[in-house]
C-alpha cells in the first residue's frame, strides 16, 4: 500500500503525486523555454496559521514540512525557484495571500 502525503486537508497518494508531477513535467518540456527574474516576494497564511513565502531564493515557511514540500515540488519542476501548478492549486485551496513585496534592484 502506497503511503500518502498530507497536503493541507487533502491526502494525496504518492502515486497520484508522482503522476501529476510527470504530466506537468511533460507539459513543460513541450512548452517554449522562458526565463524570468523573480523580483517579488509573496507571503501566504495557511489555514493552520503557518506562513509560506516565495521569493527569489525559493520557498520558506514557518512550518519546516511545508517548506521542504514546496522546495521539493519546485526543484522537480525547474532548476530555478518556481510555483508549480500543483502548488498553485494548494495555495488557492489552503492559503490566503497576505503580502506582496516588490524588491527594488535598481
């Protein structure tokens, strides 16, 4: 029996998690290559009270398990920090955006 990964209120079986990632990787391989510099920092509050932040350095969270999962999903999708589709779905369903900060590089 496959172990399940807890993702907010929903438990995704590892096989489903792998299948979703495989499909997304295949979709991205067909897409044209794009490179963008992230100059924003986004912070969300999870319904359990923890925070998650996406910035040029990648994902951080007040919950180490969330940070590990978010960075693992990002690493599976790209060598640069990214917000994969499965993470976007999770953010919409489980979190509320609380801050957007623009880094001034000029």
